[in-house]
């Protein structure tokens, strides 16, 4: 009966221990998600642990036109990258709990057979170093968990802003493709007109060939634009966690970005440093290494010291004796100097990396702010000057054509220049959106050095240059 009670008590203690571990992991997960929501400035439904399918709300959001907010919520609710990040947080949480536990006591038993009887010796020992350093090891693991939490939220920020960037590319690629379609239709109309004029003898062969060549180039422009949009949509689908072929996602038209002419660079720079999750992770790791350095010193002196009790039964008399047990290593060959030096070097390396990263973040803030301002200025010039002039050129050319002062080829050239100016404005507006997203990510605490490249937006298909007249 007593053995059954003992087994029941052991099972109860094990269940309580498992429950406390799960409760702690859930608490750490909730803290990380709350920090991510605060940095993003939006609420989102995180994927459930162990769930492989997306929440029902995802299908509802996919049925409506995608916005920045809805696309980010879909990705954070269903992306495998999000589930992977939260699983790694669970590992760090479990390791923190493990660091606070004492090692299990060691039971030993031995028997020696003599002519006069059997000598029995029993021992029960526990690591004295574990008892002494338990709280310090728990603080080391707490600092490591803080670092991992910052890194996980950093990944969440990157995923959210990657989704926003890809959504901007899809929107831009779609607008460019529609401009290419319009150009293609215009060239088909022009070719039909030129052929009828050619039959009537009003157009020579080389003029007809020139217009047909423009039509061929318009077809190629459309194919390139179509490929760019398909690629952007597939990348967006992958970020959203859609394993099957990406459906025809409806993208809500983006409003035009306005760029402040007087960006407060110093404020942006200081805010980026203060909010940086990367710097927070480095500080937490440096704290963990400093605490670990103290552990190294004690371990070097004490070694694997064990304390406990030992009981012995004499072979001849059968009497039992009970007393303390102590075991430790002698620091003869290893005094711990090398381990202490390594711990010191790791701390110095983390401090130096923190300084270097802060310099990089400050520089990155200045680069992204300057890029946003420059992109905004380009949009203003393209919209207010180039596109306006190109539109005026189309009107003037049509007026001259109606007056029979120029041929149809000149009208086609003017329309091609106007469509080309529109396409260039579309791409420039996308650059403003991307620059804004990059700066938003940095100010939210993210760090994405890939976005500081000299050509961050990649090559997009452009309209062919207008073909000069054969005259």
C-alpha cells in the first residue's frame, strides 16, 4: 500500500513539474508576442503551438483586397517562419527552466564479501557546486532568454516588413504591367493604321517596318512586366505561408506616399539606436557572459565537488555506521586560467560588437533617411515635370497630326514617351514606399543590413526606349 502511495506522489510531482514548465513557456511566448505587437503598432493572431493550418481569420482576410495591415496579419498568423521563430523561443524558455533545477542526487551501493560476512556500503551525494551556483546559472539563462526574445522579435519585425516590401513590389509590378498592356494596345492600333496607309500608298515601307518593330518591342515589354508581377506575387505568397500556387491575390491600390522635406536625421538616428532589438540582444548576451565568467571561477576552484551521506555495514559485527561524504577534484593540472581568459575575451568581443553595431545603425539611419528624401524628390520631379511635359507632348502631337503636319509614327512616339514616363513614375513611387518601409523597420527596432545595399530595390522591367524616326 505504501509503495503505491509513493508512486502516486512521484507521478503527481512529475505532472506538476511539467505543468509549471508549460506555464512558463506560455508566459515567455506571451511576453515576446506582446513586445512584437508593441513594436509593430498592430494586433495580430499568433499561430497556435503545434498547429499546421492557418487560423480561420486568414481565409477571411485573403478574400478581401490585401493591405499592408492585413498582409502582415496573415503572415504572422500562418507563416512557417513565424512558427519556427516561436519554437526557438520555446527552446530558450525550457533551457532557462532547466538551468534553475538542481541535478538529481546520486545513489551508490556496493557489497564486499568476506569469510566473516558481507560488508555493505550505501551513499547518497549531491553536487555542492550545483547548490552553490544554482541561482547564478538561472540568472545566466535568464539573460540568454532575454537575448533570444529580442532576436525572435527582430525576426518577426523582419517578416512583417518583408511582407510590406513584397506587397509594394506586387502593386508596382501590376501597375507597370497595365501600362505595358496599354502600350501594346496602342501599338496594335498604330500598326493597323500604318498598314492601311501603306496600302493607300501614303506610307513607305521603312515607316511601316519601324512601327511593326515598336509593336514587337511592346509585346516583349509586356512579357517582362508579366514575369515580374508573377515573381513578386509568388514571393508574397511564400511570405504569407501559402504552400500551393499563389491565387490571384487582389491588392488594394496604395495611396501616394508623402515625404517630409525636413526629416529630423538626429532624432531618427537616436530613436533607431534606442529602439534597436539587435543592440538589446547583444547587451543581454554580454550580461550572460559576465555572469558566466563568475561561474567559471568557482568551477575552476571547486571542480565537481559532491557532498552527502554514506552508510556502511561491517562484515563481522553487522553494525551500521552513518556519516558525511565529501568528494572534490584537486586543481593540480587545470587551475581554470584558460577558461577565465576565454570568458573575458568573449565579454570584450561582445562589447566591441555592440559599439560596432551602434555605429552601423546610426549610419544606416542616415542612409535610409537620405534615400527616402531623395526618392521623394525624384517622384516630385517625375510627376510634376516629366509626366506633365510628356502629356503635353501627346496633346501637341495629336494637334499637329490632325492638322496633317506630321505622320502617325510621331503620334506613336509621343504616346510611348508618355507611357514610359508613367512607368518610371510608378517605379519611383514604389521606391518611396520601400524606403519608407525600410526606415519604419529600423525605427521599430529592426536591423536589416541587406537593405543598405547601393541598389536595394533590384532591377525591374522597363519600357523600351522610343524608336527614333527613320527620317
